[in-house]
C-alpha cells in the first residue's frame, strides 16, 4: 500500500458498504476503483492514512461537494469523519 507515496496512503472510502480502495497516486484513482466495483459516488469520501502513526486525515479533492453540504477539501460532518475513520483504522492497525 505504501509503494506509490512511501509514507502515507491515499484512500477512498465507501461509507455505505464499509469498504475502501487504497494505493493510488491520487484519491480519484481509488475512487474510480470503488465506482467500478459498484459503489455510489455520494458514498465515497477521500482520506489519507499514515501506518506509522496510525493517523487518518480527511483532506481530498474528491471531498469537495457543495450539493452534499461539504464545500471543503476536509470532511466537515463529524459523524461522517468518524465513519471514514472507523473503516480506515482497521487496515492501518495491521502489523
């Protein structure tokens, strides 16, 4: 997962299905993989994971969605951030 960027992982997370795609050079690469697997655009959000610190950040171009009340790179809804974090943390915690 770390190969493309070496210190952190770009992720796209399907909050409805609880799945993620990782390892792309851009969040959009990961989003495309989820869309090809049947995810709905409105359910996919971008994040970055750092396996060394197990930190999750929520800034991604794919998160800019004024029609979904998210006009920012950052995921603004705390419940949505928590859902993304829950999905991302499990793979980050693996040895």
